């Protein structure tokens, strides 16, 4: 791999990390708006279906990106981005807290009450989201690499969907339990939101499989990776070859 391609790999990694962090932080800030994602009313066990938070819209992107990072850059690099996302979320929480405490001017387009209505629940939401997110993301990465090792790098669709389905169910259940316990969401909405959220996330996860295939194919072709091979592995192999040449 040329030095130019190594540099490109680092830049792409930073871009993916930035998209991951932006999606995660945004999902925590906009979660209080809910919408119907299906054009008709339906109920199950007395709870309405197809109602989900707009915070779910950017959230599946985080799981797609961790799968891309896991496949191309490896488990350690994927975990680094997850940890960076945690720090970014808590930093945004600190900014929101300070912003809420300072008084608005009389001419401010957004007054104190409006700001509190929109962002007042953010601290608890971020806490709930982070606890759920920590569990889900690390489960996603672990299951992904379990299937990758088991299938020896084959069947990309299998590890993508198994890891994402499992982690999304854990994430949805955990965050709703915490939000309902904190009183942010009524327990009456728990069942409907849980079922709706799981169905929505699983559908999005299934739809992102072709995107993952295209991205992984492009990476492998550009960086000359074998099926199941990660960038750091290729670099290490090339370094060993160079060392052996010098030794000979």
C-alpha cells in the first residue's frame, strides 16, 4: 500500500468518525419530536404502532458506520470511534446545561421557556441514550467480529444483520426503560414505542446491507484488501515483507 493510500485511509477514517459523532449527538438533541413513519393508524395491545422519535432517523447511521469500520479498520478502531462519540455526547450535554442556565435577553428569538421545553429533557435523555448506546454499540461490534471470525470473513450480510438486529433491540429496550423510569415518556406509550422502534430499526438495518456491500467493495478494490482482511493487517504484512527484504 502506497503512502498516499495510507493517508487516504486515515482521512476516510476521520470522515466516518465525524459522521458517526454528528449522527449520535443530533439524535440525542432532537429525540422529543415524534412522528408516524407509516401512513395509517394501528394498535397492538392497546398501544399505537408506527410512532417513533425523529431521533431514530440519524441513529441507524451510527450502526452502519461501526460495521464499515469493523470490516475495514478492525475492532479496535471501531471501539475508538464509539468512545469518541460518548465524550462528544457528554460535552454537548455540558454545553446545553450551561446554555439553559444563562438568562435570555428580552429580544431573544428563543426565550428561556421555549429553550427549556426543547432541550430541558436533554440531560436525562443523553444519560439514557448513552447507557443504551454503550450496551448496544459494544454488543454490535462484538457480535460482528464473532460472525466474521466464525465465517472466516465470508457472508458479510450475515454479520451485518445479526449484529445490528441484536444491538438495535437492546438499544431500543434499554433507552425506553430509562426514559419511562425518568418520567420523560409515559409508560402507556412503552409497548407501542418498543415494537415500533424495533421494527423501524430492523427495516433500516436490512436496507443498509446493500450500502455496506458497496462501501466494503469500494474499500477492498481501492486498498487491495482480500475478503475479510483489514487495513492494519495489510500494512503489517507489507512491513514484515520489507523487514525480510532488508534482512536478506
